[in-house]
C-alpha cells in the first residue's frame, strides 16, 4: 500500500505540473497519449517545426481493473480458485524530449507492473526526422521522406502493437486484453522509414536480445520490415494496409512472443494452485515456443468509415523451439469491429474475435479461440472507462495438460488515465 500511495502521489504531482504548463504539452511529431492518438500508428512526420530550444515533456499513465472471471478444465490439474476483485494498479512514467530541430527522444519507465512491483525502464529511442545538426540543409530533400530510429526499443513489427496495452498505457486499446499471440518485444536496433503519398516502407535490424549482455551467445541479428499504404481518402473514409516480417535464423531464445515484461490483463486464468500473479504474469496468452529459429509475418488491414472501424490481423509464425528437429507453424487470425459515436466519438461499442491453430509439438495440433465484447467512454480526452466480456476456449490439448478442455469467461472493468 505504501508503494501504491507513492506512485499515485508521484502521478498527481506530475499531472499538476503538466496542467500549469498545459499550453506547451504538444511536441513535434509525437503520437498524442490521449484520445487524439487512438487511431494513429507510426509517429507522424511533417515539415513543420516549432523547435526553439530543448523541451522536456513529462507524462504518464495509470490503469486499474476489476476482474470477475471464472475458469475450468478437465480436472487433471487443479486450478487456482479465482475471486472477484481489483487487480494491481499499474503505472507508467514517460519522458519526451525535443533535443534539436527534427531530433527527439522518448523514454518509458514502468513504475508498477504485474511482473515487477518496483520501477524499471521499458526502453527508449532517438527519432531523427532532419539532419540539420550535421549542417543546415543537409540532405533536406531526402529527409522530407525519411525517418531514422535508434535505441533499445519496441520494434515496429505489425500494426497490432500500436493498439495493445503497454502496462499502464492502455488508452489506445479499445479492449482490456491484448491479442492471443501478443507480438511485442524490446530489442536494441535501428529502423529506417520512407514515407511518401501514403506509402510507408521500413527496414530494421536488431541484436535479437531482450536482456542486454556482452556475453557471447548463439543469437544472431534479427531483421524486421514493413510495407504498406495509409491514406485518408476523403473526409469520411480512411484506408490502411500493411505487411510486416520479423526473422531470426538462430537464437539462444527468441522474444517476439515472450517479450512483454509487464503482464497479461487476465490475472491467474488457467493457472494451477501454486501460481502467483507475478510469477505467472502472461496467463491467458499463447506463446508458440519457437525459441531458437523464427520467421513471422503479419498482415493488418484497417478501415475507418465515419464512426465504423475495422482492424484485422493475419499472422503466420514458423520455426523451431528447444528440442525441435522439425519446423512448427502457428496461424493467428483476429478481427476488431467497433462503432465510435458521439460528437467527438467519445463513446464506442465493439467486439474482437481471435483464433489460433498451431503445432504445440510435431503431430500435436491445438487451437484456441477468444471472444471479447466491449464498450468504452472517454470521459475526457485523458480519461477512459472500459467494460469487457471475455470468453476463451482451449481445444485439442493433451489430456494431462492444465489447458485440456479449458475455458475462462467473465467481466472486466478498466479505468484509464493517460497524459
């Protein structure tokens, strides 16, 4: 309770400071951390500059859920008893800095998360839209379309990570849980972007490691790429379609589906009687376990017509895990359909259906499906209240598995503050 009180006091003081300097909140080419950023993906790029010296913006987020979920299986492995109550409150601290004309930095710290109650840094990066710091006008024509990104950062694989909950940063996620196969990792790397007339292309390389060390390992470099088109076709219609790839030929452990250190929103679902919230912090997710060799592709269509919004996901992950002699494959399908309404789209209702089929081991095919029905209310552009009904079913698992004939379902409530 003392730690929670300290976190809340820190957030209150930060929020008070930002209210005083509210007129200076927006910095060039950052995705707003409020309602305005909900349907954004990559940070925007334009040629307008307001830089007149180094500026630091302190922001953050706080999120709290109430969980009322039941679970069951075939009884081979006893499940932990679940009650209806509040989950651990989570909090983020964000530092955004305008360092120079066209150069900016972002750093995120998890003040409290399901996996770690103590603060720790998620990651940070440097974004370069101009090269004026080298020489005035240097490569000015090319830099109208180019952006460079460096750091220990969340890699830009797929579009789903732009709509996921990142610990307490949950305002972009219309639902409470993330996707079944949650593609998210932070690695040291570089990404280069080209954007022109709605087209976007990105190529990147990382060292393939979540936890950094100079100790020699079998991990080779990972490569990430994205190609797509994103255009506001008229006042009512926006269309976006992207395809992404992440590949690594050899690794001591891949992190793409195992890289979220903050934790799942569905606490202790399908966990045994020895489970703990922090120790089993990814409950409810599916990790294909392709740990030594991995190639994943993701295709994401996004269409918004007036208040009606569709976001789709198709993902194919193939590779090998520890002890595998043959390549295994997982397929992931998901679709969000939302309707946003009100004068400034302050309300929404919608649903998401997700389905996974894959080879848990050679010759052993399993499947999992999830239905999420949700609604939300932006009380202000910085405050969001959500409600969700979720049902998840596990099929074809080994009869001795804790997931055999498993399912969970129930209600979740979430309160979000982001600034």
